[in-house]
């Protein structure tokens, strides 16, 4: 037995929530929770940190099961993300103790490098196009744009034209060979999505993410399109993923490792996806600890196809800028991941393969800036999906 002797929440600018777990033999593991719901998640991480002291750090499944089920009430983003962050950190510890990357413990790697993409930043077609050019300069050959604002349930073509203009500007900026996904962020109803998707087809979207809210898959099943569809970042359980995969209603599932239960759960979702001939592309809009965990899945899961990244090692403000690219104020990782021809090499270091610069976090805490998503409204004042 190698007991957990210390566990604590670590805030990391700009708004990321990490957990640092230390064992009696001095090994430190890092995990990451979702970077939203800060007050609720911080309270949950503080509570979990106390509960796992004295537990055997090797018993990952036992610890996670108790965190997920030990309070009788189950599921929900706060409970899930706390357990997910702990799970990541325990895998990091196990890999470091054995001197191997986590992917070695998941069965070994099926690929040597991972296709990565990031979000574009902007508010106008011109800004999104400039951000796309910046992504090319960063070495990316794939990217994603989120062009939808508040959208009525039954829109006209004219109301949807602004979304089309953004994709058109990005496609013209990067040319036909670059992969450009469109994230609609669940902001459209099924009816609106059915109307919009044919208007986007001319500009060859790589895939359409969250064309409507996933819920129980009913809305997505109403869509009839040849374009690849993706969803999954809001799904919490294996059961919810099964609803979308048996039979499949999407072409890509996007579990968030910081939400579904961590690395083990993501591997199981990958197995479900593979059986349905659906691709796996984990959601990863937060920090490089979550990126490192996602890359372990990318290495070991045959279903994996592409990996979203928000940070390859940088942290702090301003992050991403409208019309631009990455612009972090400091490196959280002592050795950031490097993009070469659109790919990141599978990490070879022990555990998650990263080393956190704790001194840099402390030096930049004046940049801590947690914020809730905006609240949008329709013209009549009714709630609009963000």
C-alpha cells in the first residue's frame, strides 16, 4: 500500500481548477476538473481531498467508485468532475511509480502522433478568418469555429446567414485542404439545425458539433444530413453515451475526461464508439493537464480520431484573442507539447508525461479570473442557449 498523504485544490490562471495529490513515497499526481461552476467545484474538490487521505493510491477504481456513489446521490457535473480530476491524478501517480506513460497501462499505443485542433477566436467573419490564419502559422491543419449567436427555434435563412458567412470567410482564408469543424454549441433547435446544415455544406465542414442539445438523442435523430455530426461534451454517463450509440445517431462522440469519470471511463466510451463504428474525439477546452490526460486516450484508443486542445502548455491571461492565436502569459508545463504538421507526438514521459511549474502558478495568481458563461436572451427576452 502507498497511501495518499496530501491532496489539495490548486487554482491556475486564467480559470482552471487542478488537484494535486501526493503519496507517502513522495510521488505527486495532477488532475483537472472542469473550469466552470467554480464555487461548486472548488467546494467539491476540497471535500474530496479530505476523503481520500489515507487511501491506497493504487486503488483507482475503488476510490473513484466511492467518490461517485458514496453519497447516495449520483451523477451531475460537480460530482462527476471532482471524481474525474482525482482519477486523472491517481493514474498520473501510478504511471510515475511504474516509470511508464499511462497509455502503456491501457494496453499500449495504437498510434504515434495525434491530430489536434483548436477553437478560432472572433466575433466577425474577418476576425475568425484572421484567427484561422494564425492557427496555420502555429502549425495546425485542423481547427474549429463557433459562429452561432442566440438563435430562434424557427429561424429564416436570413437569420442564419451570419453563421454561413463566418464559415465562408474561414474557408476562404485557409483553402480547401484544411479541416474546419463547426461548433453550434447546442444553440439551435432541431428545426433550425435542419435548415442551417444544407447552407453550410458548400464550405465543406469537417464535422458539425452539437447541432442541437444532445439530451436523450431525440433531437439529433431528427436531423437528416450527410455531413458528420458530433456531440458528447455535456453527457455525464455511459448510459447517456449508449443512447447516442445504440444505434448511432452521430459520427463522433466527444466525452470530456474531466466530466465522465476520467481516463477509464473515456476508454470505455471509446470501446462503445468503436463497436458502433463511431469516432472518438474527447472534448478538451481547458488546461494542459486535461490535454495530457486526453492524449493518453488518443494513444491507446483505436476509436480516437482527433483531439481538441485549448492549451498545449501555456496558462494565464489573455489566452486566446479575437482574430489571433494562443497568447498565454506563462508556461504551466515545463515542457509544453509541440505541434508538428498538425500533430502532437504521443507523450513518452511517465504518468501523464508532464511536469507542472508550481512556482509559475504562484507568480501569476493576480491573473486568476474565473467567470461564468454569459446569459443570452432572445429578442423577446426569453432565455437563449449559450
